[in-house]
């Protein structure tokens, strides 16, 4: 089984390249059991995106904008494909390996590279419109508002770039523990502010005009004797609701609901997770460190159901499609779970290389990228 995460270490003189080691899995993967079989998936098309995520397991999650899917491989090959047919619109090869998930918005595609660059590509033909070097390697997908592209690098720095030109607007730096997960939080960006989860267990809200903190809140407190026990990374992406609530996960910490304007904690639950939750109506769904899928009442944090049948299977972040939750696992299966009842209702195998990045969903459509670069489009039945 692939380790559920890797660790990056910092030395006294700076950030060490790569990972310092792997954490042995605490939860052996459970054998798969039969499902209710009420959901199946019809394959619409199946194509290959280069060489996939690579041994480094880069989180190269694809993006969709309109009728086009954008995807990349570890070497910097980027493709645009028709979402309905899988037909290639264009392919480009970048000068550096891709390292982050993709973001596609307003006729552009944004991504980070292993040499610490952020690139903007034209959605029409893949032409590089600008490239800007930031402080270190980028693993989290860049996040945009109307003016800015906000990037969180592995050294913990949050950088805002001008979305049109790539010019640096501001940089925010925070203290970083000596040992962190081999990942970073993905910021949540709106026009006025950026919400960024940090490796030191804190959530910060930054004024997008100047990059200064408006408020900070500790979400997780380091505990234990070893540095591994004291990991408290906020490695997921905060979820923001229209009525101004934030939901934030933390490793070795809590799942917390906050008031977005003040940081006031509304409720919290002891759930250790480095995954991004998904909010559907009044239901909040999160995968914890054991790969248990937990459903909570978003209003008060009450646990509604818990699915433990996929324990230890390295589940991806959950996605939602037509009343069902969709998750990939380390053996390359997609699992379909009834969102209201928490029952396994179906399963399909995509590729034995595994699925590490969150599936894309649109209505009944699901787009799953396997670790070896296999990209499959499916439609849920019935």
C-alpha cells in the first residue's frame, strides 16, 4: 500500500529538497466487500495523459472549464480534452515538471512547477502567457479571484500575483515546523480576503489589498513527544459557505466550523484529517486519516453516519455526483456512497496504479485521473 502521506523536513539552514521519509500506515487496508449494487458507471471515454503523477505522487488534479478538461503529467505535459468525447484539443510540453493541481478559469489555466514557477496558459491553445517564480515548489492548485492568483508554496509562504501579468502583489510568511506533511494547504480566495491553512496548525485570513492578517485562529495544537506526533498541518482547503461560515480540517487536530469574518469558533469535532471536505446542503462530508468517511450536520457538527468499510484504503477527497459521494482509492477503484444513508452502493475499477487526486464531477458525470495518467470519463447509472 502506498503511504497515506509523506513528510518534508526543514534543516536549520533551510528547506530540504524532497521528502525526508515515509510514515508507516497505521491502518491496514480492509478487503473490499460487496456493495448494494444500485449504482453502476458507464465509461464514456478513456484516454492517457502522459506519464501520470510519477513516483513523487504530485497532486496533479485536473480542472474543467465549460466543455474542456485540462490535465497534466509529472514531466510538464499539459493537455486540453473535450469533456464529452475525450478528443484532444491541444497538447503542450512545459520546460519544467508540473507539481500542482490545475485551475481553469476565465480563459486561462494556472499551475505550479517543481522549480517554483507559476504559469498561466491560454485555454485556447496552451500558449504560456506568463510565468513567475515564487519562493519554492508549488503543490497546491493556484487560486484566483477577479484580480489575483494566490499561491501557497511548500515553504509555507503565500504569494499573491496579478492575474493578468503575473507580477507579485504581496507575500505573507509564517513560522513553519521542522517537520510537515509532504503537502500544503490550498487557500480559499474571494475578492476581499484569502483564507490560508498553515503547517503550524493555524488558519489566517489575509487582506487581499496588502497581504496583512485580519485575524488568525489556532485550529490544532501540537501534542506528543515525537515530531511526527506533533504534526498539525492544515493540508486541506477551507470550505466557505454563502452565509459566511468556514469549515477547516487539521491533521492530529480538529474539524472546526468558524464565523468567517471574525474567526469565532461555532463548533468543533475531534476528527484528524488532511483532506478537503465537501458540503452538500446541510451535510458536511470528510475523510479522516483512517479513510473513514464521516457525515456531519453542518449546523452543529453532529455526526450523522460513519462508513468504516474502506478503512486504510487511502481515499481521495470526496466529490459529489447526483446524490452520491465519489472517492478513489490506492488500488484504483472508484467507490459510490449514498450521501444520505452512508451505504456503499457501487464500485468500478479505473486503473491498478491507484487514484490519488479527487475526481471531478458534473451532474452524473465523473472524471477520474489515475496515478499512471489514465483519464476516464464515466456516467453514473441509473
